[in-house]
C-alpha cells in the first residue's frame, strides 16, 4: 500500500512538472508587441525581420522578439560651451527631440542594442559640432535677439550630420532652452537693452512732438487761407447788406415804444411815429 502511494506521488510530481514545462513553452511561444513600439525577431542572437504591433508567434528558446519605442524621445545633455566671434565663454543649454526611424529596429539592435546607446553614439556626438559651427558665426550680442534663426540653423546642420553617418533617427528638432552668459556679459547685455529702450522712447517722443507741430502748422495755414478768402470777399455791397440785416434784426425786436435817439446821442435808426387817430 505504501509502495503504491509512493508511485502515485512520483507520477503526480512528474505530471505537474510536465504541465509546468508545457506551460512555460506555451507562454514563450508567442509575444504581444505593444502599440508605440516596433519589434525585431532575434534568432540565435541575430536580428531578423521587423515585427509590427500585435500578437506574434515565436520559436521557444531559439527565438525572441525585442521591442523598441517608436514614440518621441528627448535627449537633454548638460550645457555645451560654445564659441562666438569674441570667444566669450558662453554655454548653451539645448535639447533634441527625435524618434527612431520606422523599420530601423534590426539596425538599432545590431549596432546599438538600445535607444539610449543610439542617442549617445549619434546625437550626443554630433550636437556639439553642429552648435559650434553655427554659433561661431555670431557675436554674443546677437545670440538672444536672433535665437530663432540660430536654432533653425543648428537644427538643419544637425540633421545633415546625422544623415551623413546614416544614423537611424528621424523627426529631429532642436530646442534652445537657455544661453548661459558670464556675469560681465550679462551686465553688458542688460545695459544694451536699457539703452535701446531709452532710444526707442526718445524716438517716439520726437515723433509725437513733430506730429503736434505739423498739426499746428496745418491749422495756422488753414486759418490764414480762410482770412485771405474772407478779406477778398468783403465789398461795399456786402457791408451795406450786413447793415440792413442788423437794422432788420433791431426792428424785429421793437416792442412798440421805440425812441428816436439812442445811445450816445447819435441817431441809430428813425422810425415813423404812429399818427394819433381823431
């Protein structure tokens, strides 16, 4: 009886072990490649074909699927010391936005193994050269005012260099985050900005004064032209007409008891006196 129990235990153990082995093989026979990634089949340690997101079978033990992130990556190195025309000792804090080139996972696995090593071997190596070749053409005083143009030039230069070395990266964009100036240069830039603001304010004030003066001249010229036109239009007939108009206004205001003489004794206007009725 004890012998039979022992045999059953052994058989049960073997069955369980067999199920574990079968389960392990079954689970290792497929893999799910996630969205936002790209896989590469590895067979006997060698990179094979590209595997897109989805459910995929693989040969247990002998084969594997390595996945690489295809979403946007950011490479943010320490500030880089840059040359300028004055050799002023300025540093540039810049970051690079990039992603792995679609379909490049076999090449990435063979040459770099990981995306971090890819960035170190390509972007990290080429970025300082691209920055230095561009910033050396500018005086330090133009670095901030021409920031957008400098960023675009560095971006173009970096893309060309990465293309020359056949780096499997795409959608490369450079972001100039900050220029780090020595204290003396920072003060000089601040003084220049303040002077430019004062100059601009003085120019605006000059334009305002000039506009007011031109307006006054225009007004004076207009009044002079009006006076000249009025003086040439006055004639004896016009004066007589104005006198009659004044007399008519006085008559219209009469209340029926109009004196013959008014004011300082000079006759202003003579009105016929009403005749008394019999």
